[in-house]
């Protein structure tokens, strides 16, 4: 496996007999000629993504029984899907989760439960391609084998599920349309099933429909009683006057969300009785028209909005202000730190306010993400309504500006950390790369949305800077769709700014995004435009950068002669400007292009020149990558002894600099060279060491690749012994 060193991007290249293949391509094409099946082998992950059961779940006996019958693997279902439908806040997700927990207790779906929230009624619903990406990764599919096109992903998804050892259940939560769900249907398989929740009936799906309405007055009152007694076992405000309690539940229209908010009001103030609260709710109905919510196909019950209003009016001034400001965050959830920036308050104080909002069920901790908070869809819409009511408030404008500046500053620091040479001090925010990656992972959806938010708000400089600062992260995490979306927004912002240098940077970023999506023609056009802008502006280093990226895109398009010319032109420019770092990176890339063109002698010479420059500069990190690439070239030229030495040297340098990712790749390449030399036992050892390094780094797809290579070495050894 080799590495192409490009400006703002790292591309993994796999060596197969007869030439080079890129990761991320068509599975069949990638493995053609290697003696492997068309479908990639990997360990089934048996994902168990089911969220925790809803505390105090009550009622829905008939619906639960119907779902259990449908879920029973022993009962052939008339449809592979079931949909739980109903108005917002009616408890669709709670019912689905309760039913699946019941199924798991019976030993059903032991081979996997997948869960995905499609955010169908948010401003940025999860598209089918993004959903398939998430689900495939959950099953253990290596990221580099993820096809870019929706149809290819859907086919791969069905093939993956067909290999599951037993029935798998998918819960597609919060879907808004049939088109969101159809590509997620598993097709042929061992009785896989899909459980969908939606505010719409989705009648076009072949699904068993379970429609929910509000809880009965008895069940709703029981829900309130259970909630209060869970907090204080002696709390008897609901059972003291059952008639009043059922009237209170009726004012909430029997909706679990409204009931939970009402219960939290009672829990927060033990001196309020059910009759007093019912009287207050009755008055609040005067504001229902103002606070109604219309999603286009149905209207939320007015009692939900009345409950929201009542809860909001119970908040202190600081809590109410924070509740409104949380709606300004562009992502699906928000960290405590970002919320503190919005509020302009210390984190400790903000955390207390957030905890208070959570107790009032006006916010909740994000599942599995400590220190992050989210709102239910309806609550978020309600908070946005309040923001619109306060649209002239300068506090909102200042808060939005603070938040965008925070995201730019943090993303810039994380980007610097990711690009820093091992052993050098990183920025104060992220002294270690793994910390930077962890922050970016948590904020990915928010940062992507923030680029669009900034562009829409006319903050073009912010949109451009943020899109560029996210490029390296999206490349490392193999998120081509997000990179393309932010690159497009950044390019549009750069053009509005009228900055030639900004437009050139944005064009390079856009070109790299298109190349990652295997659209080299668009990438070539973008890099050529970037080179032209830099040439006219007299920016020679910028022109060299664009030509370096252009050479890789040209190679991807099969235009190898032009790719060599672009690389050589970039190297000449870098020599003229004295940019030795750029020259060395270009030469290292050139060596891989020459190798693919079966010009090993020239490839070896380019690699050695690159290594020499990196050594002069003291850039041990890139020296190790270039030495590893030299090993690939030597191996292609059947100079196996020299190739083994080169890979061993690369491993040693990576260990010296603490580059664990590079060490794992070099170990795997060393194992490949040892295999070709017939030293199978040593090869297995190297591949297993590589897998351990990648496992430690949390790089699952590379870990799986190394283990596959280990099995290959073992099989080749067994085959040789059999022939002997």
C-alpha cells in the first residue's frame, strides 16, 4: 500500500499484481485479477445499536403485541417492513424501542440491530446515500471500499446483509418520505426486517402499518404517576384525585412528549398540585394558534405547544435565554462548550442551565455523547419560533457571530494539529492529533452545517475558511460527500469575496473533493482553473500546488503522460521558488505515477530524490512516507531484498516520530514484500503487528485489511507446503 502526498489530501494506493489500484473504487474492479471474490471479505460486526428503553413506558399493549408478532422470526411476515406512524410527539420511537427490547429479551435478532435517525423533519434530513454510508460502516465495511453512488451503495448494503449469519433488524427512525427508506430495504436475506417510524403513513412501502394516537386518559395518567413516583416514591398527586389527573392528561392530548414535560413541571415543584397545573394549562390554550406547527401534511396537537409554553414560562431569565439561543446552533446537537459560547457565559454556569433544561425536558443529553445536548424536533422548532419572535434582538446576532468564530478557531486549531509533524508541539487546544480527531468527529455534522449557515448569512470569509479547515479531516475520515458539500459552499463564498487566492484555494479543495468521488474530469477542470488563477496572480507556489493536485487527477483519469508533465512542471516551479518541501512531495507522487506506467527506474530515481530532500529538511514524517513508497517501487521491480529493507526503514522512522498510522501502513507493506519473497511466517507476523497498531488507533478498516493480508500469507504458505 502506498501513499500519495498531495496538498491537503492523502490518497491510499493499493498494490496488486500488474499495477496500482486506488481505494474506494468499484469492489469488483478493485479485486479483479487478484484471485479474490467480487464481494469483499470482512468480519460481520453484529451491530447492536438499539437505544435504551424509555423509562416508565406504559400503555400501547395492543400495538406492542402486534409488533412482537411481526418481529417474531419464527412467524413468516407478510411484509419485510413495519411502520409506526402518527403525529409528532405521540411516542413512535418509544414504542419501537420498547418492542425491540422485548424481542432481544426473547433472543431474537442476536446477529444485529441497526438504528439510524433519519431526521426526516429537520432542516437537513439524512439522505439515502448518507444513511447507507452510516449503516455499512456499522456492519464493519471498510470505508475505502464505500462506493460513491447511491445505487452502488444500496447494492453493496444488500450484499452485506445477505452475508449476515441470521436475521438482522433495521430501525429507521424519523423518516419523512418513502424515498428515504426504500434504498435501506435489505432485499433477499435470512428474514431481515425493517421497522420505520414516521409522521407520515408512507403508504407506498410494503409495510405493516401501526398507527398511533394519543394515550387513553387512564394510560396517560398512569404515565404521569409512574414518572412522579420514580422521582419521589411517596408522591401521590396523581392518585389523590384521579379525575383531575385524567383531565390534566387530556389537556396534554395523551401525547407522551407533552406528558413528560408536564411531569417534569410537577417534579420540579412539589408544591404544585395536579388541579392547579390543569387550570394553568387550560388558560394557555389561548395561545395555541400562535404556537401551532404545520409540517405540510399534519399539524402538531395544540396541547404540545401549550405544554412547551408553560415549561418555557417556568424558566429563569438565563435559562429561557439559553433555550432560545440553542436554536441558533446549526447542527443536530451542541456541546456544552459551544452552548457556553452562544450564551457568553462560563462553561460551569452553562452546564447548570443545560441540566435544568434537561430536567424540564426542554433539552436532553445526546445518547452516547457525554457533554453534548440536543432538542427533540418539536422543541427545536418551538425554540426557533421564539428566535423569530426576537429577530430584532442584537443579542442573537452577537451570539451567532460568537458561535461561528468559535467553530472557525477550533477547526483551524484541529487542522493545524492534524497536519503537524510528529514530535512538534501542536496548538494549545489540541496538543495531540487524537484529541483533534475526537473533537472533529463529535462536531462533524455541526461544522458541515455551519459552513452553509455562514454562507447563507453572508459571512463568506467564515464559510471559505471553515470549508478549507475541514478538508484534511474529511480526507482522513473518508467523508467525500461532506467534503464536496462544504467545498462547493466555500467556492461560492470565495467567488463572492472576489479574492483570487481564496478562489484558487477553494478550487483546489473542490477538485480534491471531486477526485475522491471518482469524478476526475471535474477535478481536472478545477485544478487547471486554480493553476491559471495563480499564474495570472504571479503566485508560483500556488501554481505548483495546483499542478501537483492536477497530476493526481490526471492519473486517475488515465491521462498518465499529462500527469507526468504536470508533476514535472510543479517540481520545476518549486525548484525556482526554493520550496523544497513542495518539490519533494511532488517527486514522491511522481514516483507512484511512473511506477503505474511501468517505468520503475525513473520511479526509483524520483523516490530517492524525494527522500534526499526530506532528509535535508529534517522532515522525518514525510521521509518515512517516501521511503515506504520507494519500497513499493522496488517491490514492483522485483528487487525484493531492497524493498524489504526500505519498508523496515520506514517502520523504524515512523516509530521514531510516533506516527502510528504510518507505522501500521509500513508494517502491512513490509508483510506484503515478505510474502512475495516467500517468507510467509515473517509476513504473518508483520500483518498482525499492523492490525494491532491500527486497532489501537481505532482505524478499523485498515485493521481489517491487515488481517486479510495475514490470512493471505497463511494461505500462501499452506498452498506452498501442499505443493511441496
